C-alpha cells in the first residue's frame, strides 16, 4: 500500500469517530440516567413486612436504646369493633 492509501483510511476513521462520539456520549448519559431513575423507583417502593427475627431484633434495639420501657405507657387497649354506617338512600 502506498502512503496515500493509508492516509485515506486514517481520514475515514477520523470522520467516523468525529461523527459518532457525541452519540456514544449521549447513549452513556441516557443509560446512567435510566439506572438512576430505576434505582430511585425501587427505593420508593413499598417495603415488605419485617420477618419475625428482624422484628424482634428491632424491638430489642429500641428497648436497649431506652426508647421503650415499662413505665413509658400503659398497655395497649383493644380496638373497638367497627360498626358499619347505614348507606344513604337514593331518592
């Protein structure tokens, strides 16, 4: 190959890179944004109820920090039964 052919191939590669580097940059930023948004949505989702061992660990931690003690409040009273209200009559 002559030096002219090598120079011409290099010129094509330079043009290709010059054309597509902004596209690669935008695609990378879009992917990063998508991952950030999907992570935020997953973090805001409803939390699953705690398992029994985790719940008792949380209760033990609250007691050890002094948040709960024997004299802090009276025992919880059972809730009264909910009575259904009569539906209004359509006239």
